[in-house]
């Protein structure tokens, strides 16, 4: 499976004349609640040919491709650095995924800069947005059965958001294991039961769980209060400007040799 993903990444490189410097899964395979039918949600970072960054009209900032049950979405280097400057949670999810398929020296340098751009307020609001969206659409609005995977995803993301609200740092993982270690005991028991239903008994849908619903609503409100009171960090954009310059300069020097 890993080799298949690597081969697909090489195909994407060839088709788009780019260099992929990082790739990971941020979906159910990384989070830990996948089944045999689950898709792979691969995110990757790529660098274009140096001359593309010097054009008046910029090239594509993202690339999408679906191959079977593999969903690929890539972000250009410049777009990636923009995400970092705006504390886009996707970047932390990518770099701290439990399923990393490709890593390079360049991606390690980029990862090292993340510590300067972790904005608690911004990232908490992003997590709240995702949690609220999933809960409202997939749980609250349903009148009968709901999908177990949506409860699992919400609880994992809620556990991460609670950690961030308390510690003002990313927990370096977004997994079922993390949720099982950090949520209250009564919620953990319900979470284990949901995992048993889905992964062992192949049950995809259940009736709404009032205990979990009450917990979600309670914690969403508390996290929002914390986020609203948190001060915004000052951006250090020059760090990323310099990094972009250094990476592209090296590429230009290679071309000139």
C-alpha cells in the first residue's frame, strides 16, 4: 500500500513537472478508525520549477487527483507557507500525521518553522468550525440513525481542541489513541464501544448517543469561551519570506549548474 502511494506520487510529479517534498494521510487511516472500505486522504507539498515563481501569472497553487480509493490533494510551496503564516490547522495535521509517506530535508526545515506560527486562537476556531459543521450536519439534523465514523471524528477533534485550549500547543497527533488517553472515563467507554461496533462488528450506524451529544455541546461552548479570550500572536512573516527565498535560490542554482 505504501509503495502504491509512492508510485502514485511519482506519477503526479511526472504529470505536473513538480517535485513533491512531503506527503501524509490526514484521514481515517491516520486517525485510527478506518475500515477496509475507507479511502486514503493524502496531502502533499510540492515545489514547481523555479521559473514558475518568477512569472507574472502564477501557476496552480494546488493539485487534485483521485486514483481508485486514493484521494490526493497537494499544495504548492508558496501556498503551504501562506497556510503556515495563517496558522491553518491542515499543516499541523499533515506534519504530525501518524501516516507519513514521504519526508525530505526541505520538509524538515519547513516543519521546524511551525513553532513560530502556532496561533491558539486561530486554530481553536478552525477546530470548532469543523466540529460544529460535522455535528450539526451529520448528528443533530439526523432524525434516525447516525454514522459512527462521525462521532469518532468529532470526539478525536474535540480531544485535540481541549488539549490546545489547555496547553496552547498542538498535541503532535490527532488519533483515536490520543482521544482514549485524554477524554473523561465515561466518554472513553462509549468511544471504545463505538470502535467495537464499527471495526469488529462492521456496524456503520447507531441511534444517537445522548451522553456523547451532551458532552460535545458542553465542550464546544467551553472551547469557544477560551478561544474568544485568547490573544492573537504577532506574525513573524519575514521568517517564511526568508525560507521561501532560500529554498527557491537553491533550486535556481541547481538549474544553472
